[in-house]
């Protein structure tokens, strides 16, 4: 498909799942599958956990969704578009229409909290007057209005992750991807981040969370997709963490 990439527009006009993996495999090295024959459909507005032990292929799924990497076999569709068919200029636009949060926060260390969030808006050339409205709104959503001047080194892990979340959300993404967002946080901060993700989802964003956190997964009663050795071994609508059974 030609033209510029507009995920918001595509999602309004297309009935397809927001994320669809059609028999997707990824081999980083020949013969060694990071993921194998994955079929997953995620509908608009869903909240989905992806769980599985280290090396089971979770981050590979996220990287495929972000179109950082391409499948070796199969196709990944987002809002009905096959990601491998996006052109270069469409790829950067596509990525900017998705919010992402990582375990290690990935904030700009030489910029304060306000600037970290504002930066995401400057990249997509939001007018300065809009930025001055949007950034405080986002900092307030994550409960950090009063820390807007603080640099990452002056913030706790939980606070840094909340800034990262504000940055991921400021451009109003249709999809939020979080790869082990609570991996470096204590239980209290983990819950705060999870409740924020739930709130974001209630407002209409499709949320995909990779996590190891058994308590969180068991408590939240969301859809849970479990990976093992690169394959989906369970996909439950209101699941808990799959333990000893496998
Ligand atoms: P998880 O996030 O569940 O820990 P990953 O998706 O990171 O799993 O990795 C799945 C498998 O792919 C692992 O065996 C890992 O070693 C391998 N892998 C991941 N990234 C690369 C890479 N860039 N090059 C080679 N192998 C990789
Ligand atoms: Mg990982």
C-alpha cells in the first residue's frame, strides 16, 4: 500500500485485529528458532500479558511488532498492514505511532523529566504550544507533576519508569508495548505501573505487557499468552501464570 503510514486512520477503517501474527518464525541464526510458528491475534482495546521463562522468545515478539526485525517465515500485521511491506519512511512513522516501555527505562540522562517527555513530541513536530499543554497533562497522569525538573539520576526506579510511561503515551499511541516494565522495580512500584497500564487500557489503548511477575499476572485476570521455547503453549482469556503444568 502506498502513502504515508497512519495507524490511527487504519484502525478506524479496518476491522482486522490490531496485531496479528500469521505462522511467524524467527531464526537469528540459521537452524535456531527464537520463535516458531506463532499465531496470535490481538483485538483493539485488549490487555494482554506475554509470559514465559528467559529465552522463550518474548522480546522477539515485541521487536517484531515494532518492526525492528523481520520474520524469517510468516507475516506480522498491525491494523491489517503487513509490516515487512512498509517502506523506510513509513517505518519510522509507524514506530512513532506505538508507545514502548522497557525494563531499563531508557530515559535521556542529560535531560530532566519534562524534557524527556517533551522530546517525544518534538520528534513528531508537535507545535510548542501543544507540547506545553500535553507534557504537564502526562506528568500528572503518572503522578509526577512536582518532579518535572528532576533528572533521571535524581529519580527512583519507579519514578523513572513512570516518566518513561508518560513519554510513551504523550503522542497518544494506539498500541502500548511494555517489555518487562517492572523488571527493575519493587512490588509497590510494580503495582503502580500495572495500575497505570490498566488505566491507559481503560482509555482505549491496546496494551501488550511482557512480564515475569507471577503475582501481577495472577491478580490482574487478563488474557495471558504463555511462550515456551519459542512456541505458544497456552492462551487464556482470564488467565494466571502457567506454572508446573509445563
Ligand atoms: P526472552 O525475551 O523471552 O528472554 P528473546 O526473544 O530475547 O527471549 O530470545 C529468544 C531466543 O533468541 C533466545 O534463545 C536468545 O538467545 C535468542 N536471541 C535473541 N536475540 C538474539 C540475537 N540478536 N541474536 C541471536 N540470538 C538471539
Ligand atoms: Mg526479553
